[in-house]
C-alpha cells in the first residue's frame, strides 16, 4: 500500500516534465542564445573601440567641431595635375590576321610523287621547287608526238610535190581536173595533221613542266599533305601543301557605322590612317600598319563596316588567323585639357548621376567637381568642361573621400591639429595621462598632470609623489594647446588607465 502511494505521489512531477519537455528545452536554448549574442555584441563593441583608439593615437579624440581629429584622420591620396596638350582619337576594334594569299598547291597531272623538295614550315620563294612527279611517261609521249610530226611533215612535202606536177599537167590537158582537186585537198589534210602534231608536242612539253611543281607565291609552307611515293591526281582535294603569304600580311577588323563618316572624311583628304595591332590581352604592341581600304557596304546585322590594314611583318610577329586588338588612329586633337582617366568617378554626389573628380583645394581638402569627358586615349582622357589646366585632382584613394574631406598629399608632412598638440602639452601624451590616473590619489590628490610615475609636460607643475599636488599651468605657451585640450584627452584615456 505504501509503495502504491509513493508511486502515485512521484508520478505527477514526472508526467509534468514529460509533457513540457520541448518547452523547457526551447526556453533553455533561447536563454543560451541571448547570452551568446550579448557576449558577441560586447566583444564587437570592445573591438571597435580599440580600433578607433588605435587610429586616433592612444584614445585621443578631436575637439568637437574641428575638421579632422589629427594627422591620422587625413586620407593619403595620389594626385595629378591637369595639363593642356594633344590627345589621339583612336577607335578600338577586334581583328583577325588575314594573309594576302593562301594557296593550296595541287598537281595538274596524274602520276607518282617521286620527290618532295620542301620542308614543313620552310619559307619558300616564288618559283622554288616543291615536288617532282615521275616524268618518264610524259617524256615518252613527247617522243611519240615528235615522231608523228616528222611523218606528217614528210607526207605533206610529198603531197605538195604531186600537186605541183598535176598543176603543170592540167595546162596540157594531160590529167583530169578532179585529180588536181583531190591532190590539193590531200595537201591541206597533211597541213592539218602537222599542226595537230605540233599542238600535241606543246601539250606534252607542258605536262613535262607540270612534273616539276614549284611554289606559286612567296610564303611559309605548311604541313605536308601527301607523302613521297603516293599516286597523285588533279582531283585530290587536300593537294600537296598549303603556302601562306606572311610578308606583308593584313588584318580585317570591323568598326561601328557611327565612325564611318569620320574615317571616310580622313581618307578623302588623303590621310594615311595608322592601325596598331596588340595581342589578345591588349598589353603588348605587335606591329604598326596602314589602312588599305574600307568595305563598300555596312553589315546590317552588326551595324559595322570592315576595314583592311596591311603590316610589313618583318619579324613574323603576326600569324595567319591570329586574333588581335586593333587601335585605329583616326586623328590627333590638339590644345585639349587632359587628365588621367583614373581620376574620373561616376555617381550621383548631388542627386544627379554624372562623372566627377575630387578637386584638391589649397587647404588640402577636396571638393566634388562635375566634369564633361571627351576623347579617351589609353590612360588619359580629354575634359571638355569642368576643369582648366593647372588644376590638381585625386587619382588614387578617391573611394575613401567625400566632399570637404581632409587629405595628405604624397611626400607632405601632416600639420598637427589642436588635439595632437594636446598630447605634447601633457608631457608624454597618452602614457602620461594614464600614469596620472594610475598614481596615488588619482586626479583628486595628484597635480593637473601628476600622480606616481606621471611626469608633467611643459605646462604642468612638478611631478607629484604620493598624491602631492603639482603646480598647475599658468596658461598656454606659444605653440602649445590650452589645458582644456589636454583635459579632453585625459578624460578619454582615464578609464583605460584605471583599468590597467
């Protein structure tokens, strides 16, 4: 009976925990999350405070209302001076190197490839031997045609003699007129046979010439398509080898149709347009050439027109079908306001999206200056409105600037502000303030800059030992800040010194 009462008395708490187990676990998880979040926030606040203190030099903050709390608050930038000069009008384009001649060398007769007289990749000149086809069958054919010619020539001579006899006899009425006419036709027949033989001889001689295959153009020989010993015919699609002319060589590139008018005007004036070829990364300059011609119509699908430029290619830096970046030099603009392109920013500083620069004022502050840009030439850009020659603009570090920000010019020594002078007035700066708070008696018993271990600055009294009060400063001295500025610095560093 007692066991049943005991079990009955202990069962309700177990049932309560079992029924509310999920709620209890959720509450515990929320408490742990809140605790961790609070610790994280405190850690971030301490980290930010430490970073701000390190940036401001031992925790000293600027005087309220001052521009820039010290030399560390000025942004280090790089600057450039706007100048007046010439700028080149260039049109960028993507081009392909195209040879002036690409020839597939094929045989014009059938026969066995007896010799290959070139090496793969060899630079050959026009007329150099390339291959030799077995000439013996064609030599025999030539000899046969020459024999036929001699036979027909002999028959023609005999027929002419007979004709002469018949013509003499016809005057005496010794032969019939029909026999004379027949003999005259036979002579004409032999004349035709002789002419045919002579044509066949010329054909045989041409075939013998075709047995010796030569280079049709000057260029570079490609890979061999047929090996020695194969039987070749004029119907072979691949031929023997492909020869590509590489000196000179051309590039074909399209330009937008908006530039056609300017280009045609320059060509009509007799100007020679220069084309500069760069590699795929647009960093290495490969060659300079000149524009040969422009296409006669605009491609309506792309809105571009093609141009062909020729390059000497003496150093073989351009290769057939190579991709190149082309810079087409159209004109040279003079008396332009020029500045580095790195100084240009794009945004809406005044609520209107525009291009602007950070103009450097004489007091080492910057102001936003909207500008109107013109022609871009590499790293430089022309300015049509907003700047004049001699202006100084920021080229690097502009992402950390805003209107009225203080800057530090390259090679310049920053001028200390009043808060920085307060560090000098307190003797050893932040360290002296810490020692002043850490001294016996702190601010209450020590001097204005006293305390054990604390050494006063030039404006303070003698260092206090054991809480003895030092003589206060009698006023600011030339080149020093008033005690009020130093007091601000001590108030900011006092809690850190007390915690040390």
